[in-house]
C-alpha cells in the first residue's frame, strides 16, 4: 500500500461522506451497529471511523450510560465526522492509530472497525491492539470488502480508468479497499493475534445511485483514487470522472443505477 492510499485530505472527506457513504457504506454500517448494540456494551471503541457513518448508526443504540470512544488516524476525517454527529456526552473523539492504541489493557467490551483493516500497514499489530484493549469475553467486530470483481461499480471504475491510462492504470481500488478479501488469511491473522473464536459471514448488498455520474464522483473524487488520477498528466480529474461515468452509463443505463456490492463481516472473540 502506498502512502497515498491512506491520504484522506483536502476535499476528500466531504466528497467521501456525501457520495461514497450512501453508495456503499450505509447498509454495512447499520449491520455492524446492530451487531455491536446486541452485545449491550458499556464501553465501545471504534477504530478507523472515517466520516462517522458507523458512529451515527451506533450511538443511538447504546445505553445512556455507555462510553463510546471514536478514533481515526486521519485528523481531517475525524474532524469532519465530529461535525456530522449530534452533541453526545458519551462520545469521546480521539485521533489514534489502530496499530498503537493509547488505551489501557482490558478497557472496552466491543471494538468495531468498518472497512479499516485493509488500510492497516501492519494488520497483525492492529489486531493485537484490538485484543489487548478488549475486556475478557469482549468482541472485535469488523468488515472488509470482498474481491473487486464482486463489487461491480468499483470494478467498472477501475476498468474504465485502465482504458484511459493504459500505460499506468490507477489501481487503488483493487490494491487496497479490495485487496484483503481472502477469508482464510483473515481468519489466520486474527487467530495469530489471539482471537480464539472467529466467525466470518459474506454479506451481499445493493449499491444504488441516482446517476452514473454520482458513482464516478464517489470513487474518483471521494477516495484516495483521486490522488492517483491527479498524479497522471494525460487527463484531468474531471476528464477521468467523465470517462468513468460514461463507462458506467454504457453498462447500467443513464438514469438511476444499481449493482452488487459484497463484503465479509467478521466477529472475533477472546
């Protein structure tokens, strides 16, 4: 993973939340928040919170006396997430690295992480840290995207940009968000970190958007794929976005569009 794969800066946080979140993240955030709330936790840690879609779904489900610590390594994303959340004395916003958490051992009942593990440079450290801060009997809830071929719009955009930049195709989506999909590897990584009970469910959802342009904007301008596109000199960001939108329209039509998305949802217990 390149350093650019982790860079959610500039206008990316706002574009990400406005376009990407409703396109692919909201359904999985509802699912993860339901799973976390069902455990009736009194202390929850969220890592790699991004623009706060899980936070917004989970906070209303927690008990009035619960403690909810929301973290992200990326300060601009965390700051943006805080602006999207209603005032809530239970929530503590903290910039923190999931691979080196600034919390005592056995502090939390639940640690949750939505689509963040793929970005960990050292997943083993991230998983060990999650286990370390969990109380005995605690649960680590996370999800990761399945392979890119199972996520149609991401695959469409990647293929369209490969045609536009044949000499140096931007591969961020395949490399990072969709690059950690082997369930056997995920299970081994978690067990090596000390989790003895790992359950993995592959969950299909539908991604919907009002237009092909909306999809292209989401992926090309609301993720670090933007950084890869802007590093190319043969086409502008707008031209690349237009090219991706046209490719999606040819395959899915010019009006409202829908396509399959798929992820692995993991529950790991001590």
